[in-house]
């Protein structure tokens, strides 16, 4: 099958275990040996600007020092995300993927990338935030479910059997 005729699955990545789980779930349940030639995966990591992160923090450090430190941490995190995603794909012998890194608001960047790559489906992980964190941080999965120009699959980490009654 020619590369241009393959269906695009976009997976939103960040530095969370939920994000990596959503990629692994996609590789294990959607891109099976039967469908491997049918799909191409775009892994999108959105690096939030340092100033966005600083809105939620306070410190006695000078502003320039803080921004430099946060930028360094964000770059290290982006490299770790890229490495983990590559390893997950290679472990499953899946080679038809690309990793794209962009800067901005994850909600908006994911929805724009869906259009840019003509994605058939967007896969995002669910962090399982409570009401307060969702209000403060905003739910990327909720936003994408309502605004993305394609179907959205929200992958939740499986709870242990002991947690189901809670």
C-alpha cells in the first residue's frame, strides 16, 4: 500500500504514563499484524511554553533563571517522550511512524495537527484529573473530543479490580 493512501492515526503525547499507555494501547489494539500496512502513526508532542508553566509556580529565583531552568526541563522531558515513544514502536516492530514536536497549547495544537495531517482518528490518554485540576489545567481530551476534526479515542489506564467498586 502506498504511503499516501495509508490512514493516519495521531497520538497526542506528553510526559505522563497515561500518554505512553495510550500509544502502547493503540499499537497493541489498532495496529495489529493484520492492519500494520494500513496505518501510519503521527506522534505529536506539544511542548508548552515556559511562561505557561510559570503561571502555576512561584519561586524566589530571578525570572530569567526560572525561565532558563523550565526551558531546560521541558527540553529534557521532550527528549524523554520521544525516546519512550520510539522504543514503544520499535518493541512492536512498527516502523511507519513519525514524531512531531510543536510548541503551544496542547488542546489547540492537537486539533490543528489533525487537520494538517488529515488524521482519521486522534488518540489521547486520560489523566483522570478530578474536577479542580480539570478546571485549572483544562482537559485536553475533553477539548479535543469537542473540537477535533476527526474521531477521538480517549484511552484510560485500566484500574485494578479492587478499584472498580470505589
